[in-house]
């Protein structure tokens, strides 16, 4: 075993140990809960655009893109555009010649659209306004996806069970073998009931329940547990799905 292999093996062992480390897991969950109460995920930006993600998940997206080399990344839920810019920037850095990002949002505010369109990475981004579960919108995205070889999908829009399940049914078929389907805000299921009192999602009605229902009928996707064990703090527990 050379030095790099030894290093990788130590990383793997450490990540495996976290999986069984109930005290550490409990602490991570408690931290997540407290950070949500304090709106921590709204504190960050990526290359100038606000990104509504935990920094750990930003790192995870970078690792996934580097490892799986998608040439198209479809994202639902644009907000200020930070996650689109993140994906576009990593495609740029890995030297993907045709690498492109499609963002879908039901409401692209004018100032957000202008800032995304003025961004140095805008040539890699297509914005589509409409509901991510509208069959016409899914059709538009599928038409774009048909021109690419390796497609990754990130779902981060409305976080109700019904909506995410419909997104999974609409967009999962577009994901290429070996690529990822990332479902954010699955952590709603792990918070106390009523925690998101101003939102329609709650325990029993959220992206994680949608993922589990989707997986019952879709054996070609598996949850990458290693991704969440590595992160410990993530908005996507059980939400990193890999297509076999
Ligand atoms: C959490 S924000 C997205 C954050 C963004 N991915 C990021 O990391 O910065 C959720 C977005 O989903 C959008 N949204 C809500 N319902 C939607 C729907 N039915 N279809 C598409 N987008 C929707 C909202 O307008 C909002 O911009």
C-alpha cells in the first residue's frame, strides 16, 4: 500500500466509524437543528451569488462533480442562483468543454435573473421559469438533456412529499448511470414535528419520505450512505442517490 492508498484507507475507516457513532450523529443533528433556528444556511455566497446551502453540502457537490463528471446538471430551485453558479464553476474548473447547467424555478426574480445573466459563468447556464413538476417544463428540460451524455440532477425547490415525488418521477429518468440525483432538505424528517411551522412540509411530508417512496419502485437508484457519513452535517441525509 503506498502513502496515498494508506491515506484513503484511513479516510474510509474514519467515515465508517462515524456511521456507528451515535453520540457524534446526535450532536450533528442537534447542531443542524440549532443552525436552522438561526438561519445559518443563508450566510454564504458562491462567486458572488448567495447560495442557500450548508458549506458541507457545497463541498459534497464539488466532490460528486469531480468524481462523476456530468456534462449537464439540472437543478430545481434557483433562488439567488448560488447553487447554479457553484455547479457551473466546478464544470468550468474540471475543464468540461460542453458542461452546462439548467435551472428551473417557479419565480425567477428580475434582479436574480439579471445577476445570473451578467455573471462570468452565465454562458454555461440556462434559466427556465415555471413549476418544476409542470409536464411542459419537464419536457423542455428533457429535450435539453437529450443532447448530453452524463446528466446529474439536484432537487431543491418545494420540499413537500407530493412535489418532490413528482420531481423524482419527472427528472430521475434523465439521470445517467453512475451519476447522482441529489435531493435536498431531506432533514425535515429528522427535526421535531412542527419545526417548520411556516412551511407546508413537516415530519411525514418532506423530501425524505418522497425519496423512500420513490426507491420502493426504482431499484436502479441507491442511497449513497457514505456521502452523508462523510459530511455528518448535511441538508440531504438519504438524499444522495446514485444511479446504478
Ligand atoms: C431553497 S430555494 C433554492 C436554493 C438554491 N438551490 C440555492 O442553493 O441557492 C427554493 C426555490 O424553489 C423555488 N420553488 C418553489 N416552488 C417551486 C416549484 N413548484 N417549481 C420550481 N421552483 C420552485 C422557490 O421559488 C425558491 O427560489
